[in-house]
């Protein structure tokens, strides 16, 4: 069994409770997690807690139920799954994603992505005319009442070098907070909004048109995953605006500390894309960051996201 260390045991400095040195090791799963071997696919871990390469299957909509069950267990265990050499088309991509639930249509891409519509398969094309701006740590669409459950991203065209994506494990991030900080944030609720992110790339009249449809929403700062009971940190620098019910100064202090904590490399995995690579991640349990280091090279990705549920907190 993996040894579990709390940051509270590693002597943080008096001025910064998260400035610790030494082992930062978290459990990958709850102790009660079903650790049975995988029989229908091969799982190759990328880091101790987050990210695994899956081989031995082709991603289509007709995968056997038994294989899908193992994929669901692997997603809960590793948070993000990588599949290489998946020479599939858009219809196969869609069919595979539909096995996980209803597909989501992003309401803002047609306003912020050149040539984009509100189709369920979104083509995100970046080049000298449209640079990548997703280089901030975030969970997708937390400004929605029902943030995405998961996303399936397929590499169509990638730069010769650069354009990697990183994911951060929010279960490990929560577990490795000092106990007093966990107790402090466990009951809190935060406001999430899109105005300072997507809104920056829209004309004012478009923002005014969309605002009534998509008001700011509130979610628990610590989210509980129904299938596992795992607690995860659910605040991100992309969309979380403030913590409700405390002073602005305390909210800023807490969020700044949590956002910095998420950036610890011990919680992260990094994927170097190749054509026909597919990544699928649990949007509830990890944040992601698309490195924007390849401009003006071309990078084209097809993205599908799956509808999620209302986040549940510890006291819900």
C-alpha cells in the first residue's frame, strides 16, 4: 500500500503553510477501491496517482460492456487516460463518447473559436491566426450548474514540438493540504463565472445577450465524488471568482493559496501529443492546462465533452 504523508507532517514555514519540502505522496484511490486486475485492457501508469496509458483496445461505440466497465474503473482510479494510435474518425469518436453519457454542446465556442459552431464535436484549431489561450489551470465549464463529467480529446494535427497538455490530480491536492486548511475549506462554497474568461473574447453586446442565460453559480470548494466518496478540491483559477460568506481579503488569501497548491508538479501528469492520440479525463477530479508554447505552429484537436451532474459537497 502507498504510504500517505500529510503536508502538515513536513514542517511548513510559518509564513506559508504550503511551502513544504520532502515527500508529497498521496493515495491514488480510497482504501475501499476495487483493486482487481484489468483483464480486457492494459494499464500503464504515467505517475503514481494520475494518468495512465491504455492499450489493447480501439475506441469505438461498440466496445463490449465488460470493457467499458474496466474503462470506467480505470478513469476513477487514474483520473485521465491516454490512448495512442487511435486512427478513428469523428463519428467513431462521437460513438465512443456517447457510451459515457449525453454529449454536451459548448455554448460559447461559436463566439470565441473562429469558424466554430455549437456541434457536439468541437474542432479547436490554433495557428498563426488563432493562438492558444487555454493555458490556465481549470476544470471545464464550472460556471455551469452542471459542470462536465468528462471530456474526450483527439489529436488531429500537432506541432513538431510543444503544445503538450497537463493535468493535476485534485484528490491528491486535497489530501495533501494541511489538516487545518482542509477543515477550513470543507464547508465553504465558491462562486464560478465565465465573464473574466470567455467574456474577455466576446463583444460587449454578446456578453449582455448571454448573461441572463448563464449567471454566476455556486459550487462547494470541496466536492465529493459519488462513485468513490473521494474528496477533491473543486476551485480553479480559470472560473472560480470568490468564496461566498467570508471577507474579500480572506477569500483572496484562500484562493491564492489553493491555486498555488494546484501547481505542485507532484500532483501532475504531462502528455506529449502525437497524431491519433486520444486523452479522456474525469473533469470532476482533475484540472488541466494546455501549454501555449507552439505559436505560430498549427495544432488541431477534436473535443467532445459529456454532461455532468450538480456537484455535491461534504455536508450535502
